[in-house]
C-alpha cells in the first residue's frame, strides 16, 4: 500500500473488517472453579510442585535403591564444604551408635544381676556397678550426640551458602537466550525455591537416617550376642511395624500433595484480594464480595477434605498398630516359649524385649526419615542437575577482550533463531555501523529490531550463520562479558534497582559503592534526570524503593530518565536505546533526544535507537526498516520518504493522526 493510499484510508475512517464466523451467546451462569469431583483436577502442575508427593508413589525398593546415592551425594557436599565437620559427624555418630549397643548389653547385665538368686539388697548392690556403666554409656552418648549436633550446625549453613553462591553465580551468567526460555526459567525458580530450601534440612535428615540405621544394626548385634535365634524374632517383630510405617508415610505425603494443590486455588483469590495492582479495579468493580464468596466456598471444601484425610490417616494408623501388635505378640509368644524351654535365662529374655522395642522405634524412625529424605533429595538432586546444566550454558570466557573503542561494527548475513522456535527472529541481516553515527531501527513489533540490537550488544550470538565483527574481528573470538561491558543498553522497561539514586547510575559500570561525581552529574543533566534527583530527599543518596524506611517511589517517566542517565554514565563506545522514552511526556522525550542524539553525540560512539515514534528518528544518520527478521529498506529519512515504501507509509500514518487531531482542535 502506498503512502497516498494509507492517508486516504485514514481520512476515510477505514477500519479492519470483522473476522469470519460468529461468536455464540455465553451461558447465563458460570462457576468460578470446579464444583464436582476432585477439586484439584482443574489445576496444572506448578513448576515448584513437581516432586511433591513423590514418596507416596515410590516403592520400598525404589527408596532403598536411592538412599545410598543420596547419602553419598550429601556426604560429598559436606566433605567439599567442611571436611573437619564432616569427619566429626561420622566419627561421633558411629561412636554414639556403639555406645547405644554397649548400653543395651550393660542393661542385660543389670537384669542378670537383678534376676539372680539371693536376697534383694544383695542383688541390687551387685547391679550397681553395671548401672554406673549404663550411666557412663548414656552420658558418653549424650556428649557424642551434642558433638554431632555441633558439627552438623557447622556444616549445614556452609553447604547451603556454597550451593546458593554457586547457583546464583551460574544463573546470573548464563547466556541471555537461555534465560528467555520458559522451561529454563521454571527450572531456575524451582531450584531456588525448593532445592536450596531443602538443602538446608537434608544434612540433618541424613544424620537422622544414619542414626536410625546404626541403631537398628546395633540392636540386631546385641540380640545376636544374647542368642542367634532372636534375630528371626526381631524380623518378625519389626516387619509389620515397618509395613505400617511405610503405609502411614505414604498417606502423609499424598495428603501433603493434595493440600498444596488445594491451597494453590485459594491462593489465587487471596492474591487478588491483597494485590496492590488489582486494588483499584477491584474496588471500582465492587468485586470484593464475589471473590470472598468463592474464597469461602473453596475453604469449606478444603476443610471437608482435611477432615476426610485426617479420619483416613487415623484409621490407617490404627490398622498399622493392630498389625504391628499382632507381630509383636507373636514375637513375645515365641520369646516366652524360649524362656520356658530353657533356651534363655529370664534376664536375657527381658533384655531381648528391651532390644526389640528399641529396634521397633529405630525402624519407625528409619522409614519416616527415608520417605522424607527421598522426596527432599529429589529437590536437591534437581538443584545440582540444574547447576550442572548451567555450567554448559555459560558465555564465552576465552579469546581476546573486546576493544575499548570501536570504529566499525559489521553484520554480514547474520541470522538468529530463539531456542524452541522454528522461524528465525533474524534472517540474513547485513549492515555496517560507524563511530560518530546515529542509527535507527524501526518496524512493527516482532520484526527483529530488538533482537538485532542484542546481537550487537553481545547478549546473543549469531546462531544460524553469518558473521558479526568489531573492527574486522569476529565477536566469537572475544570474551563475551568484556564485549557486553563495551555496550550501554537503555531499555523500555528498565530495572528499578532498590538502591540509592547514585548506585542506580554507577551499577552500569559494575559497582554500587564507587562513583565518578562529574560523570554522574553530566549523565543526569543530559538525560533530564537532574531535576528528578534534585527533588528527592537525600538527592544522590535517596533510596529508590518503598521497601526501605524513607524510600522514594518514582513514576515510570522518572525511572526512564534515571535509566537513560545510567546508560550515559557507562560511557561505552556503543549506546543502544530501545524505546527509552516510551513512558516520558513529550517535552521530556524531546529534551532527551536533543541531548543524547544531537547536543551530546560523541564522535567515538555508535548510537542505535529503536523507536516506534518515527518523529524521533528523522534526524538519524541512517534508518533500517525491519520486517519479519529482514531489512526491507534502509537510508536517511529523506531518501526513505522519497522511495514511498514501508517507512514512508508508517511515517505518513503517524503524521496523519497528528494532523487529524490538529484539524479537530482548529
């Protein structure tokens, strides 16, 4: 369509025609959520809940096969973080288990003295030395367990801190196109929210698992010393208890999974009722009552579900105790038979009962901790796998550093496709940019403007062929982060750093605490941020966040000026402005473009402007028009208008809108 045809359509008030097909009437009533069946069916699996309830689905064999790997993995983390604390935990835990076994043997010796023949006072006095031995063992075990707790307290925070530091270091440096991938983003937040959280608890769980396992082994050893025939009885006693514990643990994890899912739906309504961004429209629509009614309906359903699950758990626990009681009864009957047959003295029988009860407690603890550890270890394993993936996604850290100054940047048939996409975002782009030049990229949304700018900035690498060079040297032969340090990017939605005003500028040069005062002032003046900063309490030291006491809140336009000042403060040889003034008023926008693109234009700097407001690109030295990842036109404003192509049509369309408004006001 020509520029004249576009103008005629605008003046005629032409609008796009309706789409084919008719939309039927909506129903007269619709539910805010599911009313029948399982209330959790209407929710998709959240990225942070993928392993919730895993222990309820795993078989005993799967858990037992997984446990050695878990313990080895956590042990390796602990060893790498604090070797002395790790050695202390292992030594103290083994010694504590030994003290427990010796304590049981001493208890059998005490019972032997108490059940011996002779006057009661004599038997009690004979048992006193063994009682003192028991006290000594118990005291030693208490000291050893305290040592385990202290060593664990030393190692656990260090493991968490080391994992978190490694995680943040890796994720903060992965290539930008990876961050844009939704799956990677979900994995990152899952690792951060869950993996790091459970990494703090898992060391203690491994220690508890080891304690329960060693206690069970030690108890079995004591029974083997008392009489080898007691070992089958131990198995007969603990297997029903273990089976009941497994069923109970699975039920708890299944309940936890359902509870989390139910709470997510309620959380949607709680969020809408509390969210600041929704507050104005919520009150304008007087929608509070509708949301509260739905919230109440859901919480009632959750209460009913909690009651059902609680009753079910109680019945399961009762069944487990009944089965365990039968097994224990059979064990004690067999033990009584051994006593009657004279296979065991009475004291040894009493010691066996004590050992069996201790074994049952250890096994129950072992089952509970195993299920807990199995599920939590999945999160930690997920974190470690994600960190390993991130190590393969780091930018280039080889090659020469990027130059401090650049005369020409050339793109030769450069293409780029985003991960997971079929169509290229850039398809055979070629251009040459020169120092002292201001270049504009224009085109419709999704045409490839910002992608091309990000390739120039070193944030993306050409993925589908082509060559991008700085003064004839391929960027693929340069260290990626040094290249990024040579480009200042000012984006449409800048980061609102919750720091001081000055730190919001200096962060562009990699510091929050050191500043070049004159550079900062010059940047603030050129960007129009000077009056904004001057009007803040504390000015340069004002905290730009309401999260802090006395913090200030800026408007979107004021933040845009600060962002431009940040880009100018960096003083890089390449300045990329991606819709930087979209939230500014017309006067502020004009002032920024006058200062940045005209008055303050550096002869050694390449400036690239991306804008939908074509009036701002008129004075640029060269304009590139993008469409579907290709450059379809290029030249100065005058040449492009004379050509009467896409640029002229877009410019005429925008200009016609202003002329129409002026005509109405006249």
